[in-house]
């Protein structure tokens, strides 16, 4: 693998151009308007895997969007790495906040990315990071240095809960047999300091509805005499946290893992500047559960956040109504040991019980998943750390992420194998937000680092 840097340099422009073509496809899984685009994206991934050197590739139909599966088995006696990624993306809304069209990729120079960054929806989450693996695989095949077997499983429903993937994994244990699962759908501390995500939070996502009168009412004739669903919903949401910003749902914290002082001190070694953090977000203060640092609040502590709220009249001008209904979407990020289905049930019971007379409440669960922690003394962690150390010149730091990849816990349960999370994105890459981007440096550095993980994983597995 000595010539990997030369190979990347020779193919840099092609690697970038191929990613840009994938980013032009608006594969938004949450919106049926983009149904054909998501399907087209699956076909594009199939073609990419075939060109990269897979011996067989298939688009596996599901009850939802298809899963692209590819493999190259060079010797059944060698270890097998299963690469997981997703080709679907978040909706681009609000479009007006993008500096350039979300599905017309542009390369722009930024302070963080002096070598340029590709601005487009899905650039970092997860098309750019998924495609690093395809190009790294291409390099190993082209240069006859693939040290083990490889399987790819690229899905199209990660942004909407991976519902079809669960069934696919349950029904394909033999096809998906592996020694380790490799995922790049996380980030790292900086371009100077790599990190390996060793923990993920779980997720419970629900939608709530508060219903009052049988129609919108005149706020003058009925105001003060009839419960206003928006007012009620706002009070109910406000009551979900106490004065210390702890969640008030009975039983919510019963299974929350309390990390030791030593573990918290180890986490605190990761580089972090609170003033830079606030400046980057244009904040004058941080906010969260009392007794914990910012990095602890967004990684090892559970949270509850309103993701959207609506009801009544929101158009131009004034319309004096008491709305008949009000809605909100709420997500709860969970830590290991919290079961997402149990938490969903606790939320539903508490929220309904907190409603006053005069309204009815409906809670609709959407999707969720369990949290996950991987040990740092494992072969896969050591292999990843050696790979990062070689390409970055500095050892990686283990960190816990505030994000959720629910299928990681599913993989361990069904396939009995560990997952290693090798992310190359940055917190500033604006995933799920307007102006999402992925640095050219990060994209190419991922292609350079991934083959070294293969090399060291095979060596350590002997």
C-alpha cells in the first residue's frame, strides 16, 4: 500500500467528479416526491461498486427503498469486512437558507477547508463518507493489495429509521457474515486531531397532536372560554424539563449509566474550547442539564428536544383564530441501557396524563433505536487507531457521539459482530442543515486511511 498517496493524487479529480455526480441526485427518502430519485441513486451505487471491482452486486428490493449489496470474496479463510453506508439524504429545507442550490454541488474555499469543500445535501452525510469506501476498495483491487474479503451493504432509508434494513439483516445472516462492520457516518475532532467514535446515543422519535374544538374558532368570540391547543401544547412541552433542565418524565433516568469520575476525566482530554464553540454557533451562552459539561451533555446524557411545532394560522398578515389542533415532533436521544421502546411508552403515558381537561392528546411513535458502546481494547479499534496514526501522524482520541445510528445495535444483535466507526466529517460540516459540505481534504484522507484499516485488521486478527 506504499503507493496509495500517488494513486489518490493521480485520480483526485476523477474521485471528486464522481462524488459530485452522486450528489446531484436528490435521494430524499422522507419525501415521496423524490421516490424515483432514490431508486436512481441505488442504481448509481450498484454501478459504482461494479466499476470498483466487486465480483457481484445486486439491488435488493425491500418493502421500502432497495438495499445495494456487493461483495468480493478472495479467500473464505480470510477475515471479512462488511462496509455499511446509506445513499439517502435529509430534506434540503429550508431551501432559501442555502448559499447555493443543495443538489447543484459547488466547491468552495473556507477557513476550515482551505483545500476546498463540496457544498451539497448529502456531501458529508453520508454520500461522501460512503463513497470513500468505494474508492478505497477500488484502490486495493487495482493495486492487488486487498488483504481480505469485502462486503458492501448500502441502504436508502437511514434518514427515516432503516425500517427495511432490519428485516433484510434478519433474513440474510449467511449473506452478511463478517468479522467486523466498518461505518463512516460519524465525524472526528479536527483535521489535525482524528478521533474514533466509541459510543452512540439511541433515539426515540414521536409526533404529538393536541386537539381542542371541532373547528378553528374566532379568538374574540371564544378566547378565554375554550382551551387553545397551541397554548396547551406549549405548556405541556415546557413541563417536560425542570428548572435544572432535567427531563421530568417518571422513570426516564432509571437505566441511565452514570460514568465514573475517571471516565469523565478521560473524556475531558479531548480538545475543546468553549469560547470557540459559542462563536461558531453565534451564541452568548451554552445551555443544558446542570452538573455536566457541554461535551458531556451532547454525548453521555439523554436529551429531549422539539424538532418542529405547528398549528393555527402562519401565513402573511393576521387571522384571529383559536386553532382546533396543534402538533409537534419530538426526539429523545438516549444513552446505552435505555431501551427506546420503553422510553417511547414512558413519554406517551406521561404526555397524555399531563393534558388538562378540554383537549385530547395523541402520540404517534415514528422510529427509534438503541445506543451503542464499543471497547477501545478491541482489535478493530486498535486497527483503526493505527490507520489514523499513520495517515495523520497522531493517534486518534476515543470519543462518544451525541448522534444515533440505530442499526449499529441491530448489527451486533443479529450478526454477532462489532462495529468500528471511522468518521472523517467535522462538526462544522452542517449535516442536516443548510449549506452542508464535506472537505476535499477529508474525503481524500478517508480514501487514504481506510485501506490501512484493512491491512492492520487482518494483521491483528492472525
